[in-house]
C-alpha cells in the first residue's frame, strides 16, 4: 500500500496538541478590524481548540 500524503493546506494551518486535540488560529482577525468590538478582537487572540466534529474531519487529512 502506498504512503498516505498529508494535505499541505491542513499541515500549514493546524497543530496537534499532546493529547491529540486539534489547535488552529482564531478566525475573523485579518481585516476590517475597525468594525469589530474590542472584546471580540481580544477573544480572537492566539489559538483555539477546534470542535470535536471538525477535528474528526481534519484528522483524516493529517497522518502524523
């Protein structure tokens, strides 16, 4: 059976934690920030743990 290739797009955007959860950057923090509230911008800092439903989909694309 051939080796499975990792999806390059997922590889660049996602990291796995030590416990196997999927960590990704917070959305809605790129542009048009003048229209967004301070609270929202503060909450969007750093990374977040992706929901279980989405993480199951993502794990199909990463084989490490």
